[in-house]
């Protein structure tokens, strides 16, 4: 069956071309014919006669009667490239006048006629359409049953700017963009070694999203790299629009409230993880890269820890750890103490809390749920509104609602303080998805505290610890190195050791014995410097 007959058979009765199905499923490896007009019609029909498809028919250089055409998508292809490197090179030059054989002409154009870094021939219609959708331009010649694919992709990108979610005081200010080529270049700029590997995948039957798995050959475990390949290769979905799709499809325990894959839009942070043996997954059209495997302590670490003095980095990590536990257990602890264990509260404080709760119609659990729900609504409203309006709503709304609720006798002043401190503590966590898990666990702990008091909180925390110890991320224990109890791995967990002590990559990531730096890198002042200066003066 010819190609035109195939489409005529598939075409539905209609008075307009728009009635033709746009999702025609082509048989495998449909080839083009020798007629230029037929080939143009085939490609246009496969693409549903889309209005953004540009077809430009022309004749090769003056003096020849060879008909040609280019097809590209408006907005996806760079017009300057097409004008200068395709039309300008073919319509003005007279080098093709003496060529009589069409096949020879096709090869001459491929090898000498187009000054472009990417020129390839293609004969399968489905592959040709994919190239056009990617932003490339195809060149068709009359009497030739194949085309030339010319690299011309170019669309407007967001410029590389400062990240809005992972701010640091000291350190690089650039961040990933939605263009995966920019993102790979940002990593290449930092890791200038041929050992940096980038393996490409195309996932999504409709979107065909380009995905890169980036790792350091010789540092990343071969088993980890193969596991990443296998999990990405198993994905069968119609479209990937963000790295969040990939995250849910490849993580070990999707039902867990704790994220097992870290994401970041900072190229310096991703580069640091790659140097330690992790694998980064870059997804086109999104600025967030995934990092696997991931352990729990990575979510309380910030890139700023490594750009400041190690003493300050250690202090800030302790503060974040305290803030995380505060955001999880503080409301539940308040409910347990005020409901069951008043004897544990100092007398003066207990009398103050009792006075503030006088006239409040709800028990402590009711107050807590009401204020926590209100705080979450204000947080969500602040995120969804425009930036300037969102800040005003979150601040003014919190002040007005809190003050009004206390004056109306709906909640106590102590509960407002507890909820405010809990919310502020959750903002101190560098990873937004890890802070979200704390917000989610807060509510069941509050319920257990209202039923059993402190034993309920301890039972809930025990279940959380057991669950954390059972989690794995690409074969690595989620609570490493705490569960392995290897003292050599504690140099960069909560305590940030100085750089001259961070001489080895963690064993649970890159394997044993991998050394990052030479020995004895600790800086020391020159020996006998005072004596040398004295002798020089004499």
C-alpha cells in the first residue's frame, strides 16, 4: 500500500481538512516517495495540518530546475539559521548547476552545501516528524525519497538567574533553567573532566521529554548507575512535564511521607553531590534536578554550610535540626502537657496558661487543629497569590486572625505562640519537601497526644523512627550513616568537619577507599617564622 493510499483510507468523510484525525498511528518505518509534493502532503497530514508548520518551496541555485522545500515549526526553529545556513546557502550558490544526478546532488548538499554543525539524513516519516517537533528543519528534494535534517532548534529561554528557593549568603548565584542544554553546560563548567558521563533518555509517548542521567565515571557505583538506567527505562507514560513526574515514578516507597529523592535548582549543589558519587537526573523544561540516592540528613544541609567557616556551618545545622523537631512535635507536646501532665509545667507558667485559656470553648486539641489549619491556609494563600500580595496576605492575615481569635476567646494566647513558633521553625528547613513531611506528621502526633498524652507522642515517634529505618533510596539506607554506626562517616552529617578532614567519599555512596584529596591538607603557619624574621632584621 502506498503512503497516499494509506492516508486516503484513514481519512474520514468531512468537508474540511480539520476533520482528519491528528493522532494517526503510522505503521512502522513508512518511507517517503520520489515526488516532492506528495512528501510535503504526507508530513503536513501526519502533523494534522497544524497552523504553526511552515513550508517553504523553492528552486536550488539559479540555473537549475531542481525543486526543493523546507519544513519547520514557527517558534521552535531559529529563523536566522534557516535564512543564512539553509536558504542562503542553497539558493545563491551556483555549485549545484553542473550536477545532473539527483542522488549525487543530495550527497553534495549533505557534505558541502549546508554550513551547519548538525546535518543528518532520514527516511522514516515518524522520525522526520519527531525532528521537526524538536525544532529542527527538514530539507526535501524532488526525485529523492529521503530528507536532510538540519539543526535549527532555538526558542526563547529564561536567562540564568538567582534561585528563589535555595538562597545562600555566600556562594554562586546562578541556577538551572528550563533548557536542559544550559543545565548540562552549567555542570560541565564546574566539573571539567572527561569522566563526567551524561546518558540521555526520551520518556513520554507524546512529549518525548529529554532526560539526562549525569554521574562521574569511577566514582559512582556501577550498580547505582545501572539501577538508574533500569528505573528510567521502565517508565511508560504519555508525558513528562516536570521532574516531579520522574520522582514519583522511580522512588522506592511512594506512599511514605518522607521524600527519598532530593531535588535542587543549584548547579553547585548538584555538582558537589556528583563528586561524592551520586547520580543527578536532569529533565528538560524544568529547572529542578533530581539527586539519587538520598539520605535523611541531606535535607537539613545547605550549600551555605560549605562556603562559610565550618564552625558556623555546624551551628546552623544544629539550629535546623532543632527547628525540624520543633515543627513536628511542639503542638503535640503542648497538648499533652496542658491536657494530661500539668504537673510537669512550672507553676507560674501553668497559671499563666490556665488564665489565658479561661473562657476558651475548645479543648487544646481543638485549638491546635483550628490554628494549624488556619496557618496552612494562610501559607497556601501566600504561595498562590502574586509575590507582593502574597507576602502582605501572609503577614497581615496572620496578625489580624491571631489577634482577633484571642480577643474573641476562640483560642488562647499560648496556642497562638505555639503555632507561630511551629510555623517559623518549618521555614528554617532548607528543603521544602522535607518541611512538608514535618507538617504532615504534625497532625497525627497531635491526635495521639490528645488521646494518650506523652506516651502517645513517644509511640508516634517510635513508629516514625521505625519507618525511617525501613526506607531505602536506590539501595542505600535512608538513615545512613546512623544505622551503620561508622564513626568515619560522621564527619559531614550534623557536624560539618573542616575541609581538610573531608578527604573521603562516604562508603555507602561511592564504595570503600575512594579518596578525594591528598593527606595532610590542614593549613599550618610557617615553622620558626619568628626566628626567621628576627635573623632577617639582624
